[in-house]
């Protein structure tokens, strides 16, 4: 009986199964189709988990900032890495507590006056245009101010939703702390999932990305502190209203290149002209002076070895990320674009090295 079974199995084709494709061409086409299905599936999955991926990247940025601060302290304090990270965290928390206390006691009153000031300045602008012969009326001003106020309200509600719920911020801070305290652990875990031949390239690319992101964030933080402090100082010396509020807004918006500078500049000029033409011209001078010093001296001095990104490319990517992911996408657009450029550059260099090695082998 067993022999009959063995004879029956011997007549069956080797490797036959319900999913086996005997024709080599059909089998090759099926493999190609499976690859395309997998690519489309991964793309769809990326869309569904894009918010989670963005939170993880935000945690990476936060961890990089902590790591950069710890490395900087390591140049002057001969203590362990954990103690240096703890000191950076303590200083960060102290600054946030001071900022909220200062904003709660003084800045809130100034912020409440800002909408009325915008409306007043818009009315003055219409009166000036009418004296120059332009067909402008108060109704147009009301629509313009209403549109501006509506846009500001949308942004305010978006920020309030993020900070009010707190879930996204807590996740970024928590994951970032884990990454900052044990970065090599997660780096080895990612490398373990790659083939052996790709691990050396992964480590090189990861090191270059970390270095670039540290430099980029260092330049960004220094630029924020420089712009915020000197805007406040120069406006306060001249007696410009809301100098503290404008300094804080300028410093915070300096984290977003291009867009942040435009928004803070418009607010500063509006407030400046509320005190007269001379004060308005002074705020314009202060704005361009600080922006030029920060953009041409301070940030390049700190981040001179980071990737060079075209301003138009950064602005376009910010608009796309802002539409797709809101405020969080807008804040993380610049670091994400920088990391993408580093990866593409490293990948191109690796491919060129492989081609050169193949040509050398063919030549021999």
C-alpha cells in the first residue's frame, strides 16, 4: 500500500502546488506584479500612518536638539552623557516655565490689543490710498481685515488643538527622550533589519544625517534667540509698543524659515506705523538689519556645514507639508527636506562608487 502511494507521488511534477506557475515567463510577470502591488500597498500604508511617522520624525528632531546640547556641554563639563542630558532638560524646562509666566503676566495684555491695532492700521492705509487716487473704501477694508482675522483664528485654533490635547506633544517629547538617552540602541536595531551588505552604508548615512540635523537645529535655535532678543531690545529702546510680544513672536517664528520671517515682519511694521511714520520706518530698518545679520552672519557661522537648500524649494515644501499636516508639518518641513537631501546625496554617491568598481573590474 505504501508502495502505491510512493508510485503515485513519483508521477507528480516536482514543486507542483496550487500556486505554482510552470511557465517561466508567466512566473516572472507574476513576480513583477507582486512587487508593484507591494509598492502600492506600502504607499497606501504610508498615507494612513503618515501622522504617526511625522510624530516619530518630530521626536527625532527633539532628540537631536537634546543630543546637540549635551555634546556642546561636553566641551566644557567633564561629566557623563546622562548628566549632561539632564542638565539640558532642566534648562529647557526652566525657560519654558519662565516664558509662560512672562506671557501670562505681560504678553497676554499686549496680544489682546493686536487685532484692534491691525484694524486701525488698515483704516489708515485706506485713507492714504484714497488721497493718492485709489478707489478704496471702508467696506473693502472690513472684508480684508475679516479675512485676515479669520485666517489668524484658524491658525490659533489649530495651535490650540495641538497644545490643548497635548497627545502629540507628549508623544514627541517621550519618544525623543528615549532616543536621546540611548541612540545607539535604536540605530543597531534598524541596522539589524537590513542586509549585511547595506549596514555599512546605513551607518554612514545615519551619522551624516545626525550631524547635519544637529548643525541645522543649532543654527535654528541660535537664530531664534538672536532675532527674538535683538528685536525686543531695539524696539524697546526706541519705545515701540508691544516690543516684548513682537520679540517673542519673531523668535518663535524664526524656527520656520521664509514664512516665519514674513509674518513677523508684517506684524512688526503694522505695530511700528501705529506710532507714526518715523517709528514705522525704524521698525522696517530694524527688521531688515536683524534678518540680514542673522541670515548672513549668525546662522552660517553656526551651521556653515549643513546642507544648502534652495529657498524656493524650502518654501514649496513648507506649503505642501502645511496643507497635508497643518502646523506640525509646517514646523518639520525644513528638517525633513534636509534629511531627504542628505539621503539622496549619499545614495547617489554609493551608486556612483558601485558603477566605478564595476568599470574597474570590466577594465581588468
